[in-house]
C-alpha cells in the first residue's frame, strides 16, 4: 500500500509524542513492506527538520531520526514553505532570497528534504492509497 504522512506536531513540544508516533508509524510501514509516497511537514511539524535544533543529551533526537529514515529509504520529504519561513526554517535559496543587513539567516533545513507548497500535499494525496495526518 502507498502512504502519505502529514506531520503537524513539533518534535519537542507537548505534542512531541505525536511527531514521534508519526516517525514510528513510518518505520513500521517501511519494515512491513509498504511504501511512503511522501512525508509532508506542515505547521509546527516543520521543526522536525530544523538542523539547528539541539536535543539534550540522553533524549531521543527526533530530527536526526527523521533525517536518517529519509536518507535510508530515499523518501520524498517536503516541508511546507510558508510554514517553514514563518518559523525560520530555510534552505539555501530562501536564505539568500531573504538575506538583509539586519538578518543573519542560515540554511537550517536538514538535507534530504525540500521546501515546497501545498500543491505537493495535494499531489501526494491524489497518488497515495492512504493519507495519514499526525496533528
């Protein structure tokens, strides 16, 4: 079966267990032989792919785990560009585009993911057997 997962929850919030549950669900799907068409990170969920987030020693590093899963299975990982920009998550293009003398912005989107719009979510939903949302 082909899935799209939409992740709304931040990795280190009161709803952080939701983001962790999404990660575990993705792992289980792949281990059981299912495929993931796309991971779509939206709203506070964009923080799951922030390379500058530091996880305290002894805690599970969910952003690093997402990145490893994305790389291991070569998953299509999309971060909503509008949600990302509002929360300071940028790729090289957006960092250069929004650079001003008052701002020292850095590319902090984990590798293996891309910024894009909601059209990618619509496309993923149309091409998947199931779309599961973790909010």
